[in-house]
């Protein structure tokens, strides 16, 4: 692993990420602190009226058009920054797709975002209109339910929109991975090859879904470079998150943050609607303020969330070693992933806290190698 090259790559990616946050914040602030958001709502309402929407559906139609307008405005800057990220990946040998394939994925992502986001915001504003003071509570409950549904449906509904999957034809490895899941108490329906080599040189394995949708996914790039015992060790780490209910912990944590964000957003809307010239708290012109509150809270909570995630990743590594009894395979598997993914082995403390949900890969490899030494004593 070329640490200098990896460090340069990740520093550049972090600059793009910071620019993305700055663009989002600047757009929302500009709309919230000027008549821009009210003008945007008026344009959305005018379009909804022009489409002859029935009066009873006009408020929701206005929200839907406003959200679409806001999404388009945001994508102007976000797409440019996304193109910068793609060019960085190309420059450092991680991306292999062309501009056409990259653009198609962006359009798919935008379509999925609109399909999910517009109805969600319409429902949110119906709740705000129905319960102006307490809408944050049903909104938080709905967020939790949606998170569970998405965790269950993502591998069978969303991922196939972007990737191709096929059954893992190497029967010995397939049986080995399925048996590993059964031994851990989280049986999977199938083991599939996750085709990513037409887009990237990155590699990974995953255990996705919940209950009846749980599937093993192994990228074709990992299969092309890793030994079977390394694939098994990497999957064992992913199995740990299911055995230890880390997915449910993540949903609970996200729901808690969402509840606080909705509560603070309700306070902000209640105090801001008159000074900023909205028609009321349920006026969709207040959406930029609501999004700003959520963004600020997410930024404040991010270091703590990252620290907690790193703790879970450490425990998953230890579980993988116990499950497979092969710490050497985990060490070599992590090393292989680090090379294929151009991982940053030893990020700075600031970068670790702000950007890394996983422990430094160099430390994880060292810990796995230490377990090898302990086993041989």
C-alpha cells in the first residue's frame, strides 16, 4: 500500500466533501435568509395550479414541486462536485467507468432520491399541518419505520438498479460462506457475485438485508484477488454486525438523532416563520431552515457517531477472528482490501474524528497480526 499516494487521494476527497457541505449550506442559507424560498414556493404553487391540481391536493402538490425545484438547484453544484470526485477516482486508478456510465448512475440516483424523497416530504408537511406543535414525534416514528423498511428492501429493490448480481458459481466457496452464516446464527438466502469491475477497482463483501432478504454479496474484484479464506474472514466481519444487532443499533441511533433534529426544527420553524415572511409553520418555504437545523445537528453529532462506529468495527474484527479461528486470514484480507481500495492507513487524528467511520486500517491489520502471534504462543 502506497501510503503517500493514499494520503494524497483522501486529502483531495476530503476537500471535495467539505466543498459539498459548503455548497449545501450556502444554498440553504441563501434561500432561508432572503425572499428566495418564498419566491420558490410561489413558483411551485403557480405550477401546481397550472396543472389543474384539485384544491384538496394543492398543498401537497406545492410541496412536491418545491422539493423538486430545490433538488434541481442543489444538484447544479452537487453534480459538479460529484464529477470532481469521479475524476479523482479515475486519476488514482479506482474508477474505470466512462463519463456516460457515471452520468447514468447519477441520473438513476437522482430518480431514486426523487421517488423516495418527494413523497416523504409531502407526508412530513401533512404532519406539520395536522400537528403544528407536535409533528416532530410522528415524524420520528415514521423515520424509524422507513429505516427498517429500507434496510430490508435495499438488497432486493435498490441495489439491483445500480449493479448486476449473479449466483456465486464457485460451489465450494458458496457452501463455505453460507455455512459460516449458519454457524453464526444468521442464515442467508444466497451468496451472490456483486459485479463492480465495470465501474471500479475497489473490492468488498457484504451481508445485506434483514430476515428473508438477507444475502451474501462478494464483489467480483475481491474474488479476482483474494484467497477463499480471506473472503471468508472479510465476510465474518460483516456477519458480526448482524449477530451483534449493530444494524438495529444504527437505526436506533439515527432515529434518536432524527427525533432531536425534528424537535429542534419544530422550534426553529415556530420562531422563524413570521420574521422570514412565511405563511405559517407548515409553509414549505421553511424547508431550508429545517434542513439547516438537521445538517448542523448531524455535523455536531458526526464525531461521536464516527467514534461509536469505530468501536463497533473493532468488535466486529474480534468477532471475525473468533468465528473463523483464522486471524492471519483477516490480517491479509484487510491488507488486500487496503491496497485495492487505496485506504488511508494512518489518517490524522482530526481526519479520523471527522471523516472515518472505521478504525485506521493499519491499526486493524496490526491487531489481527497480534492475534496471530497470540495464537502461536
